[in-house]
């Protein structure tokens, strides 16, 4: 049932773009014949909190788009709609933020120029190499120290939590009472 739901979401978007729209059922049959199968959903969430070089001052929209394009290419993911970018309206916390919906979920980043900090999130139902993500963040922002968390969110398995980074500390996972 869940598998069919995801197929439906994927193909409904495609249907809207096709001039000679076929029925969902026909596209589904066609893809099934071609051997198109949905991979197992992974539900991985990565967070990174980092101090960045004081020389990094701003993240303009165009630069952000190039960074996101490079990130998605590196981790083999695709955008689902345009980049949502904003300059801080609250001048107590100047900086920039973005959210990019991706076919497997989303990524976001908040940059605070007064404190030289970034807060990055990547959530995906598809596996990705977190080392490549950190490498790209470092190349872009010249990270001086960082810590983060990798955790799984699947409903059919217990969560796994792992601290990562230069400032990684032990983590406690709360257990729900039965």
C-alpha cells in the first residue's frame, strides 16, 4: 500500500508535465515492465551545527543556488521545486536561510552573520554519504569547529543515533515507556 502511494506521488507529477497524458495505471504498468522498483526508504536525518570562518560574511541567493546544485549532484538527489531563499528580516539575527525540497525530502541551512554560525539539516528517505556533505559545507564556509547528529527515523525500526564532528559528544537516546 505504501509502495503504491509513493509510486502515485512520483508519477502524478510526471503526468502533469506530459502533453499526451496517459492514465496513472498505464504509466505504472509501463514502469513495472521496465523493472522500475522503489528502493527501501531509509529515513536518515543529518544535522550540522558549525562555527565558520569570520571571513565568510553572506550567502547571496545565486551563490546559494550554486551550493545547493553542487550538493544535490554530489549526493545524487534531485530538486523538487525551486530553492526557497530568504534574507533575515529579524535584524537581531542577521543572515540568510534556505530550504530546498528534494525528491526524497529536504535540506535547509541558516547562516547567522553576527555569530559566524551555520545550522544545516538534510533529511532523506534515500541513503547519502554524510562525509561528502560535511566536505562541501567545509569548502563553502571554511568550518572552524562543528558537531552534528545522524539519526534514522523509520517507523519500522528502532532509531539509531550517532554524534559526528569535531565537537561530538556522547548522546543519550530516550526510550518510551511501554
